[in-house]
C-alpha cells in the first residue's frame, strides 16, 4: 500500500490554485467534470477533488489534462506569460481525435481516408 505524503502550505496553495485554473478552463471549454474526468481516465469524484485542491493531480496526468483543455503545460501550471501560451487543438477536435484513436484500425484507416480526401479538396 502506498503511503500518503504530507503536504505543506505552499503545496496546498499550489494545488488549490491549479484546481481553480482547471475549473475555469473546463468551464471555458464547455466541459462537464464527467467529460474531463473521462479524458483522464478518472472518476468524477476524483476530478472534483482535483478542482477543489483536495487531491494532487498526478504529474503523469498533466500533459493529457493540458491537451484536453487546449493549453500548454506552462499555462496549466500557472506560467501565464504570452510567450508560453500556445493554442492547442480545438477542444471538440481533440475529443474527436481521442474517439477516433479508440476505433478499430480498419475504421481508423477509413476516417483518415475521408479526412485526407476532404483536405485535398479544400486545398484545390
């Protein structure tokens, strides 16, 4: 069994601030807690605990979380300078890409063929 590590005041303040940022970004992107939790593979109650700063967001989940919210890791972690802000894929597009990646390989190839066809026509 994993032993819980003590958290100091500075760490608690960091995770509370991170939770507030996650909540605001989730709402800005019109996601529910359930939708964001699914993209991370956690329960809605875990997502709620992250947003409330009651639970540490695992470091391994941060890249997935940033991608789902359409921002860079630096912005997610609170480095909000304009030089570090990068626009990620549109949240809806990111959701579609995630769903496509879960399809069987033949269906993924079909979707790719359709996309390539549409993009080729748009490029004319």
